């Protein structure tokens, strides 16, 4: 059951592309440049809501999602340094997580596998069974929480807690569930000293809401109990937005890599660079003329 796609050597990358007959999102002459760069161990790249369809020509909301993903991949591949990791935060697939959607997604992110490990979470448009079968060469057991994809990614300046909010495929709300919340509490208790960043596809649901995380109240109780939690990163709403929760936890709403819900909002990806007391975020909008493109924002962690 894959969650982490390890970085590939140049040889393994080219062999897999040849076997799959995959089209490459960057020019073949630039392959060598993917392997010689230094790595910034404090920088992470975030994609979300890619919504890839089996047909690369598919269009939704006047957007070709495969083209959007390819453009983001090209820019990250051209970045001066390699990120420590790439995190794709749910809704990898277009509507109901069809096998062909994941085949298309796998081809689209293939060049990134030369840059860094890729960590995948699931959203409400994903299907676990098809997802688990999509990357047979990289399947690894994920049994910490039955039927959920959870993990702790330990890095120098923070522990990242990757959660699974997929409840019912193609149904809008999400849910973590009692078992996953219990796992998160135990893992946080084991790691009190380092800042914790929680990553989940669904947004916190406001009172009376019906489209977000159904067990928001239970999650925020954990944020109150474990002061090392400094940020909550999510997608789902297709709206790039930053705010501070009443608890002091930084809320980071990722932009969609695919399509936006509201005209004028940016699509693209996000560079996140950790400091010892916070995080620097930069929106990389697909529209380089967007008013928020390349804007750098500094977040400070709440006190312990």
C-alpha cells in the first residue's frame, strides 16, 4: 500500500519510463540536470488537488489538469536546488479515483521522482483500492491504522504528520476517525520536543458546515493538548489562503494544482522552507501575472 514514493536514480527513472512508455513532462536533454543539484533539507514542495484524469486531454472548469501538473513539474524541476520532499496533498484523481486516473498521475509526476521522495495523501476524490494498486513497484505495508494511509515524516526542524481524511469516495466531507485520531495523539506524545506540522486533505469544518472534516472538534482538541503542533496544512477548498487559528496554530490552505472553484484565485504549487521558529511560504502561481505569484510570507510558530 504505497504512501511514499522513494527518489529514483537516473537509471531507474529512465528504465521505468521506458517500460511504461511514458511521455516525459520535460525535455529529454534536461534529464541530466535533475540529478546534479544540491538538496535543501529544509525546503518542501506542496502540490494539492491535481485531479488527473485517465485522458490527459480531459478538461474540467476550462482547465486541462494534465497541462497544469506538467507546468508545475517543469518549474520545480528547474528550481536551483532539490527539495527535501514533495508532498501531494490529496485528490490526486479527477472524480472517483479510477485506475486510469492514477496511471495518468504517475506519468505526470515521474520527473519529480528524480528530485526527491514523494509523499501522497488521499482526498475525497480518491479510491484506496485503486490507489494501492497504482504503484506496484513501491508498495509497502501501511498498517498503523487499518484502511488509512498515515505516516510521520521526521525532518531536522519539524515532524510532519500525514493524515488520511478520505471517508467515502466522491462524497465531499472527510473524516479521520477514532483510530486515526488515537494514533495521532500517541505519535504526538512520543515527540514533544520538535515542532509538529499536521497535513490533511480536508479543511477544518466551521460550525454548521457540511463539506469539511467531520471530526474537526476532536482534532482541535488535540491541537490544544499538544502545543508542539504549529501548523495545519490542507487542500480541498481550492483556495490559497493563510490564517491563524484561535489556538495559535497556523492554517495553510494550499492552492489547487488543477482547477480553482472561484475565478481569479491562483492555481499552482507552494514552496515551504522551515526555520527554527516558523516557516517561509511562497506561492508559485501558474499565472505569473497573478498578484499573489511569488509572494513570500513568514509564519511564526506559537509558543510551547
